[in-house]
């Protein structure tokens, strides 16, 4: 059986915005869930942007862009195509 890599996850409570269905969930790929998890650690002050960039294999500048998108749009800012 082949899985698509998509699943529904609970929206982060501390990040405003985001598209919610009736259950407060949004579909995310495994990569998007990992990005959200690492960026939440940065937002909480448990991880530096440079370390987040290394973990996600991105540049630190791209991590800053993703953080700005999270602050502006909530979790849906991480999901491709929303």
C-alpha cells in the first residue's frame, strides 16, 4: 500500500490565522509538519534560526521568510498552495 505523505494535524494554538475546517485541522505533508515543528521551536526561543536552517536544510534567510509567513498567515503559511 502506498501512502501519499499527507495527513491532517491539529493547528498550533499560539500561531494566529490558518485555515480551519469544522474540526480545526489542516492537511500537511510530512515535510511541512517537520518545518512547522522546527519553526515553532524557533518561535518559542528553544532553537536559533541558524540551527533551524541546518536541520531543515534551508538557508537562514529562508527560515526568516517562513517565520514571517507563519506570523502573517498562521499554519497555512507553511502549507504549499494555500
